[in-house]
C-alpha cells in the first residue's frame, strides 16, 4: 500500500488503516517522545495523544511533506508542550510552597537512562541527556532528531520547517553549548 | 584531572548516543490507544451536553419555558367555563390528566 492510499483510507475513517499506521510508527513516535520527555509513562501518554491528533486531523494534512515528517512534527510539539507544562507546575508548586504550610522540597528528576543506549555508555549518555535538557528548545529538538532518530539534516529541516543551513547552524550551536555546559560542570567538580 | 583527559571525557560524553537503538513502544500500545480514544469520545459527548446545560442563557430559558407551561396549564384548569359545573382543583387536574376513579369493581357481577 502506498502512502497516498494509506492517507486516503485514513481520511475515510478506515480502522484497519489506522491500526497499520499506529503499528508502523509507534516506535518512532515513542522513541522521539521518550528522548525529549525522559519518562516512559509520559512518553506513552504523548505517543497516544499524537495518534489521536493524527486520527482527528488527517483531513488537515496537506500532503506537501511525508506523513512521517508530519507525525514527527506533532510528536515534537506535544513533547515540548509537556515539558513546558511541567515547568509551569514546578514554578507554581514553588510559589505555593512559599506561602502554604506544605514545604515540600521539589526534586529534579533522577538521571534518565534511555533503554536503547549501549550498556558501557549508559553513564555518559545520562550526563548528556541532562545537558540536552538545558539547551534551547530548537537546538534540543534538532540534536535529538539527529542522535536519537538518526534523521538526516534534510529530514530535520522538514520536520522543523527550517532550511538545511539553519539546521546545521542549530546543531553547531547545540554542540558548542553542550561543550560549555560540560566545561562548567568539570570546573564545578574540580572546585 | 588533566585538561587533555578532560577533553577526551567530554568527547566521550558527546558521542555517547552513537549506536543508540530505538526504544520500543510498550506492549499492547494500540489496544490502550483505542481504549483511550473511546473513553475520550464518551466523555466528550457527556461534556458537550453538560456544557450546554451550564450555559446561563440556555438553562434560564429552559426554566422559564417550563414555568410558563406550568402557569398556563394551571390557569386553564382554574378558569371555569361559564356553564360548567364547579369542580375543585384536584378533581380538575385529575380530569385533565385522565386520572379517573373508574369503578372497576362495579362491572364485576357478583358470583352466586
């Protein structure tokens, strides 16, 4: 079945076509979400929301990019939304803890270990994921799509709706910032 | 920690995602997704109906219509036509609603 056929069947509300789409893309969506949100349960939630949106708004898909590109775009947006909402909740909890009797200490999440990372690189990867979290959103997205999903610069550019040179620049700055963060951490350790 | 070693460590960390495999979605992902979709569909139908009822203009309008219908019915029952015999309100309501005290047992012939 070609992608066009699949899209047509999805538009006509074909359950079997939807199942085929989910089973074909679930790992791609889940892995991308997991690499951004760093929590298995949240990643599953995001992945479900992504497919619900695909099901509801397939009519809005113009077909000027590949279906997988569109799905990546929804996944990245939903994952970043979840992180923003987490940050808002954290800020709100901090403010309420200042005024309320509940002085609960807010912990940062523990190290995230991606299940696909090679065993002897788990510790280094956990450090890297913690640093990636501190990057600006667009640098983080480009870096994760490159490293976690192994997309080409061209594909990343399509997902992020940017030019290839803009993606190159984002990735260059991401690596620079990661180096700076590593140096500052090294400096802090030495002190 | 020497600066060279530090640099080497940094490079190891930056390249630590090399060869990373894709994480796989949890088992029965599609089944759980369908369950959530059905649940959301049900709650959206109930929610839409609930939201309609919570609109002040609509709920007040509905209440006004019901009140008006009640008043009209009572007025019709209470206002007697000129030639009609005078009946009390409960009897009038019973007559209007076809609730009558039909003497069922009167028709049964007594057994010898």
